[in-house]
């Protein structure tokens, strides 16, 4: 057993013993019986509790009650959190008046404290229970399913995001190597959570983990040691690949790791829906690169082969709005069999590549970031947009989400920090000369006109 595992077991046993003692104090040893009332009553009692042992016991009962709720009852719980566990209004009013009167640092501190919703302290107390962190993550996953129909619950989500941003920052995450000898329950999670290229069965998983030219890493949190947050799958190759089928082929011949010159990050999967939108830091991939280099100093290039999950939808909107010439090559995409026609592929390739360049570098979301979530991740981690690979993934999923296009992002150890800072502070997208040339090319627009030449912004 690894030291980290021993510490986790020890802490788990310690908190369980504290909780058992707390139950005896609260309910005279009837540890299996929850107090009368709803989960909201348990939350109120937890907030009024002063003892740590009784607090842990109450938190455990609350979590037990939560797990037994159906979806409708969980929605009512989220409403309770929104309505009954906001800021203490009387305390907040007094703090506002004190700030207006003195504008002192002390008054500002009291105001900040008074403005904090009671939900945040409730979540902190729940987090003291064994399994509290994982259950709170699952609780937010349940909340996210209701936000579209119940926007008034966004105040609850803001508090989850605020706390998770601290609890799951990069300093708490541990990176571990996963291989075919890893525990079965961890291997099963790789199959379950693979979000980029489906793993069909255990033999498929073995092909990704067992060969000498494959690597897999997981990032875990000390409070969730059996629930990896991120899996990173790596292929060792000669040269930078432009297609995914060769990396995943059942009959491919593994290469000697000593002969490889490139490490390819071909699948990065976030496993916890409840941590959507939570940043784990900006240098996760750099840590993987540094670990690989220690074992394989012969490697020279570190790249991704990344999907573009929203590109097809974006291009469809542009095409419908006549941002592209409806009589040009892109109309061929409307043919269901275009990917099987070599002439159609050749005609589409240059226009499709230019469209991807625009999508990744010029199209922004409301916050001024690239629209593509995969691009945001890699650019934020200090990568450079290196190469656009048309016809790289002609699987049904690849055609549906990106018309088969994939992208190489390059991680250059000498410039990761500079690229990250330029992206974080100025929104600059680091890109290769090849991508710049695509951006400066003329692009077809509606009504047979031509667009002005566009120069890359970085």
C-alpha cells in the first residue's frame, strides 16, 4: 500500500470514529436512526451545532438522507439551499451601514464576512463527514441538471464553484501512473469515463495501457483517492500524427519507446460532471510531460491530437447565415457519403482547414475566450496551435462533431509559461506559421463575394 493510501485509510477510520462518538452523544447510541424531520431540518441543526463530533455525525446523517432522495426531492433541497441558506440579512445590513460610516479595513472585512451565504459554511461542515467531498461533487452534478429550467438556483451553484475552486486547486492534486496492473476498480473507471475515443471492452483498454509505447496518468484529490478527476492517455510515436485511426488500430505494431521522438496526448477525460467549469490549474500537461521526459529523454516533441467538439455546429450556423459561399466546396458536407469520396475530400480540405483556423483563433465566447472548450484548455496550459488535420477522424462521432477535423497543440517546454501568460493576460492565441497562413488566406463568404484578408492576432 502506498503512503498516500495508508494516510487516506487512517483519516477515514479517524473520522468514522469521531462520527460514531457524535452519534452516541446525539441519539444515545442509536447510530442507525436519523433524527426526525427533513434534510432541511438536518441542515439547520448542523448549522447550529457547536461540537465537532456531533457536527460530523449530523453531516453524515444529512449525506445519508441526501442519497435516499429522488430527483424531485433533490430539487426541493436545492430550493431550500437557495431560500433558507443565503446571507444573514440583518447582519449584512448592519455591516453595510458600518462600512458606509467608517470605510475602514475592519468594516470591509466584516462586510465580506456578512455577505457570505450560510450555504458556504453548511457545505464546509458537510465536507467534514467521511465521503463528504465526493458527495458534494455529486450534489453539484445533480444541481447542474436543473439549472436550465431553474435559473434561480444559480446562486447555489456559485457557492459550489467558489468552494470547489479552492478545494480542487492544483496544489492538492496528485498525479499517478496507471497501467494494466493498476486496481481493477480504477481500470473500470477509465472505460466508464473515457470521453474522447470510446473504449469498447477490456481488450480495447489493454491495447491502450499494456504496450510499452503507451502511457496513462491520472490526477486524484486526497479526499477522493478512488475517483480520479482526470485521465491523460499518451501514445509514443515517431513524428507528429495527423490521424487518430493509426493510434487506435487493433492490429498496430507497438514501437520501441527508445525509438520514439514524440509523445502524443490523444485523450484527456474529465471524470466528474460536478466539477464542470472548475479549473485544476494551468500546468497539468506540463507535469505529465516532465514525468515522461524523466523516463524517456530521447523525446523531442509533445503534442496533442485533439477533437473539436463544437466545430460542426458552429460551421453549420455560419453556412446557414451565408457566411460561406453556398455554391462553394462546403456544400459537399451536406452529402451523407462525402467522406467516402476522394474528390469531395480534396475539394473540401483547404476551405475546411481555413474555417477551423477562424473557429479556433477568432471566434470567442462571452468572456472573450476561444469558443472551443478543448482549445481553451490547451491554450490555457501554455500550448501552441500547431497544425490542423482535415480528415483526421472519419468515425461517425468525428464526422458529427467536427466533420472529421482534429488539431495538434504543441507543448514546447521552453515557451509554455510565456504562451500561458500571453493567453491569460492578453487573450493571445499562440499559433504556428502554418495556421497563420490559413488565417491570412482569402475566405469565401456569401453572395459569391470574397472576404478581406485576415491577419492572426498573435
